[in-house]
C-alpha cells in the first residue's frame, strides 16, 4: 500500500493523509493507491503540510506500517524517548518500529 | 565576556522582526515551503523527523549564567523540557513550533543570543577551545580573535552564499581541544618575536571526504588578519565548486589545485584586499580583548583539595583539569551518564549549570565540541560543593575522555539526514564498558548516523558510522582517528555490523588493546605502534 505523509506546517508534527484530512496517527492513514501523486500535488498547493511525500507501507491488523525504518520512527517518535512518543504510557507501542 | 554594542543588538533585533514577518507570511500561505526554507534556515530553524528544530548559536562555546538560564527557560516553555548540546558547541531544541519561533528568538535577543550562522552556506558560528582563558598552555585567550572573526563574518555580503557551509575554529595552545585541523579554516594563535599572531590552516573537514587541513601561512599579525581571511574566502568563493554539493567544500578545492597553488592565489589576493582597508584598528581588538579580561581571582585561594571522599576523588582525577591560576581548576561536567543520551540536558540541569556558573565560576560556562559543559574558573576550595550539587542532579559522571564519554549525533531518532540511529548504540556501548572504562584509559569513541559526520567518527580513536543497508541499520567500524594535536583520520576496518555486532566488535578491539599495550600507552598509542592489522584480526579473525 502507499501512504502520504508530511509535517504539519504550524507544529512540524508528523501527519498522515487519512483520505479526507491529516492525522497524527499512522493507524488512521489511508492507502492512496494510484491517486497518491494527485493528492500530493493538491496538498502541496494547499500549503498546510510541509514537504508531503509518498511512501510504501504494509497493511497489518493493527493498521498500516511504513516499510522504511525512517518512516516507522517518524510514525512513533524517537525510540530513545518513549515518554515523548504518541503513546508514552504503552511500553509496547514501539515494538513494531525496529 | 563579550557584550553587545548598539550595533550588535540592533542587528539581532532587526533580524527577529524580519523573521517574525516571514513566519506570519508562511503561516498565512503567502510563502511556499520552497520560498520559506532558505529564510528559516538563515535563522537556525530546521525541519527534522518529528518537528522543527532550532539551533541556537553559542559563539566560541562561551555563555554566561543569564544566557544558560534563558536556554533552560526556553526548553521548559517552548520545547519538551530539554535541549541537546552539539559538536559545534551549539544547542538544539528538538520540538519547536513554527509560530513560537519569533518569540523564542526575541527572548534570546534579550540575553544577546541568536540563531544566526547556524545553517546555510555561510560562515558558521565560530568555535574555540573550551579552556580559553583558563588553560595554562595557551599563549593568549583565543576568544577576542574569534569574536573579531564573528563580527567580520556576520552578514558578510560577499560570503553569505558560499559554495558550501564554512567552519572556523580558533585555539591558542599546543594542545588542540577544538579539532582545529578538521575545520575549513583553523587558527592557532602563536607568538613570534613577542608579537601575537595567527597560524592559518585551511582545507580540513570531516563529512563524506575527510581531510586534514594544510598550513597556509605560519604567521599573520592581528593588523592583517581580516584581510588575510578575506583573501582565503575570496579564492574559495571564486573557485569552489557550485555544480556538485559533494565537492563544494574548500577542502576539495585545496585537494584539486594543491595547497601551494591555493596559497599562491591567497597571497596574491591578499595584496589586493590589503589596500581596501578592511582591517579594524588595533584599538578594536584591544576593546574586545578587554571584555575577556581574566576574572578577579583570589590570589590567596588555597591549592589543597580534601580527597577523603573516594567518589569525589575519582571525579576530581577524571573530570577536573589544571587551571593557569593557582588555587583554581577547570571543571568538566559530563553530559554522558551511563545509558543516557549524549549531549542532552533537561531544563532543571541546564538551570543548575547556570546557577553553578554564577556561584562558582565567575558567571562563565562553556560548551565543548565533545558535548559536555565546562565551568572554567572554579576555586579548588569549592570543588567539593560543586561536585555534590552535580551529583544530586545526575551530572557528575566521572568519564571525561573515557570510552563512555561518547560523541554521538542525534541520528535517526531525530535527524532527517540520518541513515541509522546513533543514540541507542551509544547507550549500549556505555553500558557494556562502564565497569572497564577506567582500565581502558583515554579512548575517544565517536558515532555518526550518516556520512555527514556530525558525530566526528573520522576523528574517533574508535569511530562508528551508521549506514542504511537495504533498509536495515548497519554500522561501519573505524580505528585510529584523532581530532587533537596528534590529528589523524580513522581507517575503516572492513564489513559492517548490526547494532549488537558492533558492540561485540569493539570489545574485541579493546581486549586486543589490553593484551598488547605497553605501560603508559593510550589506545591510540598502541594502535599507532602495532598498526591496523592486529586489531583487524581481532575483529574478523
């Protein structure tokens, strides 16, 4: 599957295209399939998200998982600071990242 | 310490106002990211993996308690409660919001700080010996010269769009504590016939193509310094390659045309530049130098230190260095707790360091390129009190220059350029060797998460480079580098390793060292005596 991701303009937060907007949670990401390039161009024009780009991902029962380690770390947060990730209370939250 | 005059303050304040307007235009959609990116980078604002990152300049690594306290406040109010001290003696905040940035810069400006010259193809923040003004082996305090270069380089119209970024380091001692020979221009202050001047080294650097700089001029007097540096930059600006980012640094120019030809062109240009009258009157250097006058040391300060507390004695031997003033010492505060993140300090720790600087070090602190903090002027009678407060704050790890005092870039946990994580590897190595580090003695281990070498792996006695091997982190090991006065570039050992594999490989290297060393030899000494092969055999044999 293909995902569209970037960084939110005001905050810099990592965001994922959901099909209708942007979410901070990769689990909400939608498979953009063949429409990816068109959505990317449209969102670039909207100037809400910095440097949107398309990535490969794998569908799992827990949601999409980016194929490359860099995007998996983006999806989670720094692996060395679990307290600063999106799920600081869940010690297993990053088990799929590395 | 240097204090802004009205021009300095006006420049910094105007830049804040200008950037505030640019941020507003970006947030309102008037500017695209392509238009905005070079503007934010000129103000130290990067976009990293998880957020914007603001790199704050700390000129020549020197700051006072008020400035340090400001950094703690910004960490608390605008970031997530911590900051990261870098190998360029700067500080990075990892979780900055774009809309907050003008306010942060405005607050920094109130304490004479900014984020100018921390990005872009300009002359970057000038670095210097962290023991400046305190070291017994220096011929002079290098910081007035560094400040003069700072003033000359800030917004220099001719050098704001160089072929590539450009880094200076200034030292004034035989011992090189600033990796001077691995900078685009390195300056060592020297005396000749009683006159203070500068030896100019050009063309060093790490990154993709590491090179050691060449001595281009052995003596430039203070009356000629700006003209000479202007000539050095002009020749680079004219001939440095703008067609290939990987060949754009000045080290490549010197490599391609040769140091002799570069020197010839610089000397020719210097004769022209000298006629322009850009060198400031000597009174200006004297004005700046006066601001770096030694503090009011107590001439009766006792030299004796009570070593009866064994833990204190260990720290004293490892982290405290000799001061030129009897009765005083230089305190190195390690930001490398075992298992911690190299260079990180939380807001409370930064605030404590500010307090200690104010109470015990004549209001001065330094940041080192090894990502530690220095209290440069501590009376020996105060050392125990300082140590106790550092201990309480988790800042008294007695490991300066040992294998656990690891330089590590932020790596793939934060950096958009990185190929592999540096920090978890540093944590594993520190944990593995914590019990043996004193037995191993001086051993400088440096980790970079990509070829850009922010973690100085080329200069490590043991260096590690993280690479991306088909989407998996892999680590290349290298041996024999040094950023000190015995400068050398590390040599890659062979095929890379997994994260755990490289820790095991380092253990085989250190075991070979312990089995091979002669009395008094550091790791690097043994490596240089016996050569590369015995260590390679230990790793792969």
